[in-house]
C-alpha cells in the first residue's frame, strides 16, 4: 500500500474524541454501558457472540479432564490460604503451640508453622487436608484423563500438540506435588529430600556441584525450604497456569471430539451450547469437585506430620513411602540390582541413574511421542474429530495397557515392604519376582489386550452380520435347538460401522528405487510395524456383506417361524418379533 | 562416649540448628554388639571391634537414609527406604537391595580411662555415592 492509499484516520479519530461513535440509547442500563465500553475497545462482543454459542458434545468420559481443572482451582484457593500462615524458613525454633507431645521440641519454622496451621489456625487443618487431597485428585484425574484421550484416539491430528501439553502438565503437576509435600519439613518429607540429594549426587560429572548449588552448601543447609517454596507457590503454578490456559485455548480452537453416531460427522459437533447448558453443567461441577475435596479433607486425615515429628537426618521409620504418584520410580529404585561401576577413579551409580534419572524422563518422552509414532507407522495424516472405540485400534490399546502394566508393577514394587508385611511374604522373593515381572508383565498384557480387542471386533462384526442373540431357543421338528437372532437396530449398526478400514502400509519396490539405503530400511521397518498395527484387525463388513446377511437372516427367520407354526410345539416366539 | 576431643574439634553439645543437622546427616552412627566369635573381620579390620562391639555409619550408601531396622539374630541392618540390607558381622557387606557399597565402618578402641573411642575418622566417605568418590583412591 503506498502512502497515498492510506485511509484517512484523522476523521475517525475526531469522531471518537468527544462522544462515542454510536450514542447509547437513553434506556440503556449501566451494565449495557460497561459492556459497550469494553466492546468498543476490546471487540469482546463479537468474540463472545461466537463463543457463547460454542457447542460441546456430551459423554461421561469428557468430565475427567474437568476434574483435573477444577481440582487445580481448589489447589489455588486452598494454597493461597496456606500461604497466609506457612513460614518457609529453616530457622530453628522451639515449638510452643497447642500440640502437647511436641511442645519444647526443636524444629524448623516451616514445621512449626505447619503445626500451627493444623492446630491453632481456625479451619487450618481442614484447608491443609483439602489442599493435600486436591493434589491427589489433581494428579489422578490428569492420569485418567490422559488414558481416556489415548484410548479413544482423541490425540490424533490436529490435537497432537495438546497431547504434548497434557504430558508436560502431568510432569509439572508431579513435581509441584513433590515440592509441596516437602514444605512441612517433617520426618517423612525430609527423608524424601534427602533421597533427592542422593539422586542429584548420582548425576555424572556435575552431581556434587548441583547438590551444593541446590542446598546452598552441604545437605540439608538452610536454603532448600525457601527455594522449594518459591518453586511451589510461584514458578510451577505459573507454568501450570500458562499450560492449562494453552490447553483450554487449543481445546476451543480445535473443538471437542465426539463419538460417532447418526448425524455426527468429522465436519460438525453435536451437543449443547456453552450458554446456558454447558456453562451451568461445568460451573456446577466445580462445586461438586470442591465439595468432594472438602468432604475428604474434613473426614479423612492425610499426612499427619505431627505423628513422626520434625525432620532429623538420623531418624526414619519402617514403611516410609512417598506420595503415591512418586511411587513408581521409587519401586524401580527398590528392585534394581546394586549396580555401581568404579572405573578410572570415578563412580557411576547405575542403581540410581537408571530408575530415577533415566526412566521417568524416558517414560514422559515416550508418552509425548506416542501420537507421532503412531502417525508415522500408520501414515495417517488426516484430521480426526470422531472418536474411536479402544477395540478398533487393538495395537494402540495394547501399547497403553502394556505401559500401564509396567507402571502398575513398578508402583507395586514401591510398596514391597508393605506387601511383605501385610501378606506375610518374603521381601526378597517379592523383589526377585518384580525384577522379572516388569519385563514379562507388559509383554503378556500387550498380547492379551490385543487378542481381546480383536475378539471384541469379531463380536461386533458377528452382531452386524447375524444380529444379536435374543436368548430365545427354538426347537425344530427334527429335535435340534437353535437360538433366534434378530438384526440390531439401525442406530447401533451405524455406530458400529462408523469407522475407517485399516490399511497396512506396503512399500512399493518401484518407489524405493531412488531411495537411500537408510530410507529403505525405514520404509521396511514402517511396513513391519504397520502390519503389526493393522494386519490382524477385523475390518467392518462391506455394505454388500451386510445386505446379503440381512437377506439371509430374514430367510432363516421365515424358515424358523414356519417350522414353529407347522410343528407340534406352538409355544415359540410370536411372529411380531 | 564416642566423642574424642583430641581427634574431633567439634563439641557436639555446642552444635545446634542447621549445623547440627549437617553433622547428623554425616556422623550418625550405629553401635552394635554381638558375640566376638560371630564377627568375620575384614582384611586390616581385625582390631576394629571392642569385645564384639562394632560401629558403622548409619547413613545408607544408597541414597542416604538413616538405616534403622536391626535384625537381631542375623546382625543384618535393613534400610527402611529401599530395603538395602547390610551384614554387620561381615564389614557391612550388602547382602540384599540396591545399595552398591558396604556401610563404612568406624574403627573402635578403648582409651586409658576405659572409654570406648574411635581409633580414627571413617576411612572412606560416608553416605550416597557420587562421581568424585574414588578420586583419592590409587587406581
Ligand atoms: C498443582 C498444584 C499444587 C499441588 C499438586 C500442591 C500440592 C501440595 C502438597 C501435597 C502439599 C503438602 C500439604 C501438607 O502439608 O500435607 C502442599 C503444601 C503447600 N502448598 Fe501446595 N500444591 C499446589 C498448588 C499450590 C498453590 C497454587 C499454592 C499457593 C499459591 C500452594 C501453597 C502451598 C503451601 C503454602 C503449602 C505448605 C502448607 C503446609 O505445609 O501445611 N500450593 N502443596
Ligand atoms: S537409602 Fe537405603 S536403601 Fe535406599
């Protein structure tokens, strides 16, 4: 645009200088004026008009992410309350509060203020326990939400980035939980921080430097609690908040996925509008989550830090356990053999590096990459807005069940001492069993899940082609018994057939001619994986197959009914079925 | 009384607060008594016990938990954190669990006044492993 073409802005500016461009009508109310004021400057009106009518589909499983969102809000609210009284300092004080057994005991200010919150601040214990319960719910809800998204294929294009954001949220949420758990500076959490020091020290080359940097000198020093506090109330919540905002914006931008059904396509969204229905539902749901946290916090004690007292590096008791979401790396740490290499004057602690420094980052990376790996193997670059049933992606489903099995077994290994005591087993044998189980278990789980999914697919196909089992047995004049099948209704048939046919990727030899050896190897690998993904799946029947089987079934039904009508036994099903 | 003012320049009674915590996380000890015949002394450790009394670092060589569970009949010490088990009859050898190194042993003796004292400091670093741990070792 040349200078001469520039629109004459002076007039616009002039007309706005005095009165609003559109004078408000006399009857307009204060609220309207405010809205108008805001709209003229921010253009909110147009944005809201579009978004208030935004449609959200409905399914119970879409509520899991909401639980995570609302429990985060509960954490913000209760956390702010705690900051009013919690003192993030390791200065030694002598406890003089109202909990008698600890009066006179030397402890950090952090621990003393946690006791004050629990015993001397009105409602303090309730809020502290709500905060801790909400933390459990937050992380558990994120995990289950993640499983829902994965098993239904909701992570596929265009939602891969939101999947990655979700994985980061899970990671940050876990770290946020660990930092919060450490704040009271009680015996258990201090022991956890001590272990964290051991983990950091096991880092090759820079371990001791990092440890001294973290603790501001030798463990435990007087810096770690204030630092964990800043991370817990500012740094990590800030990051979480930003990522949650991005997560929600992308959700709105992509629109929500929906289950296939009559009238629901890849191009539309069928559901309720944000206003009034969905806003009321979601808003109301906040109060349910808040209420659940309040009930848990009010009825079930959690983290009774006064029982074991303040942190003391020379004390710890049996059965010490971190919060459950830290359990799985702890389990790996327990069952790994004592591998430590001493070579050329340096020490390599594989027994710490593998379970703590390698495995958790590796698992999160694998999780974050799953959408991209699947996309590469299947070659599916299309957008997907309709969800899939887990059975219709047997290999995908089996991969996650294998990962879950690995997680579950590692987690159980983190309680090997508790299992040994409660079940009167030898801890050594549990440990040896777990060492094998974390490798064998996921493989078995993968195979069972895949076969299970495929059987379910077969059953779906059976239903489509031969109808459902009515439970009505019919005896033919010759004395044979047969069960009467009836065709399933059309809605159900639609849902069962609303899926794509899977195609195994087969590289054409001609196409590979000009390709580098590495490219060829990749193509072959992809072909193999693609076959593993798809080759055994049961495809939905073709339209012709369905037609044919319908005709066949009708014929069979007529036969049966004819036999019943003419046979000696007339108590069979009536013909109006 | 294990404190030996000639060899250790800190009086534990004067240490408090963070400094005390730092000391506790390094100097915590386990004193254990068994029948002298049960001890299988390691090489060069023949005179490290006094009448069946042995002293070991209480800080686990795995990631540093204080080890506190004593199996009385076997003289095994079990760490409550990840269940590493150390044999106090046998130079603190690891008999089970993820810890990679034996517990450091403190050599004991009796001084002229009849007090149980340490012959010297620990002969190796206590607590969890780290990269530079063997720098001083001849290799
Ligand atoms: C994802 C978010 C969060 C998680 C998972 C989380 C988790 C935790 C946990 C497990 C504790 C230990 C509670 C106990 O003493 O039993 C804790 C303590 C604490 N949290 Fe959070 N928190 C979160 C967000 C926040 C926020 C946003 C704030 C403040 C702005 C906050 C402030 C505090 C304070 C002050 C304590 C110490 C209270 C005490 O020890 O009694 N937290 N947090
Ligand atoms: S700290 Fe003792 S076994 Fe891990």
